[in-house]
C-alpha cells in the first residue's frame, strides 16, 4: 500500500453494505454481504478521479485486514479482490476453503 493511504481509515458503511475509503474528496468502495463468519466481497469501485492512484488496492488491503481482525472468512466474488489475493498469497488464508475458486488462488 502506498504511504499516503496508510493513515486513512476504512469505513464500514453497514447501512449501504460497503467498505469505503475516502481520498481527496472521492470515495472508493467494496460492496459486501455479511453471512455470519463469512464476508462476500462482490464489487469494487473507484471513481475515475482515483483510478491509478492506488486507492482501490489500499481499499482491498484495508478491507482484508479488517475482516482478518474480525476473525471472519472471505468469499472473493469480486474479480478485482480475487486478482489481488492471487497476487498477494499472504491473504489466501482468509479465503473460505469452500469458495468455488479457492484452488485458483
């Protein structure tokens, strides 16, 4: 994660069911579903103003750290999150082994 994102807090917007990261007045987010001890990450979106800044990557990393801290497992349905975990295998331990794409990570 780029240093400029380290001190920006992750917001769990439970009303909208999404994790949010605000940077330079813009919000990147990941939509999720909470299923007890599993969190399904379904869609990551960053406004065009944040594309290429590293905001989406920081958002995913902070979201995975949050889920890890909560002691839950991840269902990475979002292609961006799936690709991030594939590139960073240190996060694979968070993925529920019953997840359909687990063996592809």
